[in-house]
C-alpha cells in the first residue's frame, strides 16, 4: 500500500464511519490513531507488514500495553476496510487481572458528597450522586429529567436498546427540587442551553476529589459505575439483575464490573488462617 492510497482510504474510512452514525468521539479516535500511524509510515515511503511491526515496537517504547493495543486495533480496522488483512499484526498479550488497581470505594464517594455539600456545590453533588446511585454511563445523563425523577426511573434508549435505570426515592426528591419545575434535562451546560458534556462532568468530578482530599486518579465517571456494580453484588448477589440494570447483553461483561480491587484482595488474603 502506498502512502497516497493510504491517505485516500483514510478519508473514505472516516466517511464510512460517519455514514454508519458512529459517535463523533469514536470517529475522532479512529481518525487520530490512523493519522498517527501514517505519520510514522511516511519515513518508509510505503506501507508493508514490516512497517506495521516497526510501528508496534515503537508504540511499546512510548505507551503502556493497553494503549498500544488500542492504537493497533484502530489501524487493524482500517486495514480490513482497505482489504489489506495481510498488514494486521498480533496484539500484545496481556495477563488478565481479576482485580482493579484504581477502585473508588463507597467511603471516599461519601467523603466527596459531604465535601460538596459543605462547599454548597449542589449541582456537582447531585451529579456525583446520580452517577453513583444509578450506575448509568456519563453519556446517559441526558435521560435524567424531572419527568424521570417523578416516576422514579430512567428510560434509556441508545443504540437500539432500551432499558430502565432506577432512581432512589430520596434522590428523586432532590432532583425534582433542583429542576426548578423544568421538564427537560436536569444536568445542563453553563449557559443551560444543552445537556452537560462528558468532559465537563470529568472536570467537576476531579475538582470534587481535590476538594475532599480523595486520590484523583480513582475518580472518574466510569469508576462510579464500577462502584455501583460492586456494591449491588455485595448487597444482593444477583448478577443477572445487575446485567439488566447496567444494560449488558452478556453476563460476562457484567463480571468485569464486579471485580475486587487489589487492596480488597490483599485484605482478604491477610485474613486467611494459614
């Protein structure tokens, strides 16, 4: 494959992703990852399997294995589109860990809620509590409306799948009060013109972690989803119910969310009577 051909395929592939209505962030990631590879390949003047192997080796000197594989998966999809499966190289093997390194525990979660309440940051506190109490994804916050709070559950309709996520009664009351009587989306941007973006949510949670003295690297939206899943399993032990609540079609996916942290496993091992 020549670089001219690759550039043309790159543009065509991005158009294909847009026609398939992929999420803008997904399209941007694929395009960025492909562009990164093509920039590396320009010194070779042509793209051969050896070029891809050299690129994989280069990535390993710069990034962790998970990130390397993420970049390689993007260009593999690109090669399949260009009908050049011969350019696909093996991903780096990762030993699967059945524990989490960056667990957010309920104690730190409540510490953040208390700090936000003392600071008078009502909206951020409600945002944190909504993610923690429902297990929804940050991209599903647009389904949190006054109407949903009044009935006690969210109807989430994404990617052809519809599910319900339930809201605790006390939180429902707080959301209704905060809505100010408006029937549309509760969590909105600064100008209140559209739903809050995931990047803004991320920044607010990091700021909340700093305010509460909680380690920032453990505080991000998806970790709240993990915390919800682990707490539900520890309380009720029903993984099928949890899969429904999280919107997973496979229980194996749900198992990932219920892994213990390395600290928790260390505490369990330390208690063994051996």
